[in-house]
C-alpha cells in the first residue's frame, strides 16, 4: 500500500505566502520516507506537468491526487470552481493521478455559525457537486467529497444525506470524523462501498472533549493540538489500516498532520508518522 502525504502537513494551505518553497517540501517529503504526494493548493507545486513530473521522479515520488477546497455555501463562486476543476483534471491526469477530492471551505462560515448551511444552500451544494462530478468523470477521474470540521458536511447524518443525494465517492478523514466522537473505523466499514480515498489523522481525546463540550471553537482546536500524531490519539490507526488491507482498498491513503501551535518541525512529525505506519503497511 502506497502511503502518501500532503503539503498541508507542512502548514501549506495557500498557494502563496508560505515559509517553505515547493522544492524543500518535496525534499523533506522524500526524506521522511513517503513515496506519494497530493498536489496541495493549486499553484503551490508547479502547474506545468513537464516541470512537476521530472521533479517528482527524481525524488522517487508520484502524484496520487488533489484535494480542492471550495466555498460550496456561496453560489456566486460556482463558475470559479468549474474553471479550477478543468485546470486540476488536466494537470493531475497528465501526471498519472486519478483522484480529485472536493471539500467545503470552513473559513467561509462565520465564527458564531461554523458549518451552518440553510436548506436552500444545501440543495445548491448538491447541485454543484453533481455538475462537478460530471466534469471530473468526463476526464476519466474519480471524484470524492471530504467531510470536514466546521463545514456543512461533518457529522454522520450529514455525510449519509450527501451520499444518498449524490453519486460522489467518499474521502473519509479519520481525524475529522472522530473529532465529534464518531467512530471512524465503524463508519469506514459501513460505507466501504462509497469509500475511494482516505486521509489518515488521529485526534487528541482531551482537546476533542473540549471541542465537544463547546469550550473551544473548531478554529481554535487546531492550534491546541486537536489532530495528534498517528501513534498518539483516540483513533485506532492499526485497526483502520487492517480494515483497509482486509477489504482490499486500492485508493490513495494520505497522511495529513495538522500542526498545533507548539508542534515540532513538520519533517519531525512526518518521520514520526511514517515510523508509526511502518509496521502496518
């Protein structure tokens, strides 16, 4: 099983204004022992496949897909989404990747209404996802949706509804799923027929309890260390990996390490997470 990582584990969530250039990211990713990467925010890694392809190859890396964040609650941004999908599908196809993950933008929601979307907004999101999936499938790629904290799709009832009302695949993030006290392993097993992509994270149970108890906001929880290293948290990562292997999962498995305010350097965290997975792969 190819284990990949993503630029967000290095704190890279925007195309510009980062403290680390893309060459250093790829160098550190390879040094940590990973052999696959997500694209990251569009424009961070080179968008010319004739440039990015050789850069990946000389580090013995491959591109496994892209996760694209979009403001699904804002209907005025649909045209931008479809244009970005066209760009992304062309790029990742040229590099041999076959997956495009879509995710709602948590920062679009106001602090006092994290993830709150009215019914008409939900219906528009479903319609937009249907069109997005059609465009992605037309390019021979697999589309999936990533439920995420602080968005309109984060709890199991919301995920179930989205899967019932669309044909899009599921990207299950074990950390985001478990952050509300939900059982990521049980959900993986129950919805395996829709599972096409996995993001591996773990959750600090103490910070999670504060989030569930509404002592802290979703936005504040990250800096406090909600997402812990893979070997130290509430999610049984070994059981998740066993379930994926036992059921013959063939999609991408991507580690994402959200960094706390006091986290060690990203390369240290990446090596720790790879070491935790070493005996499981």
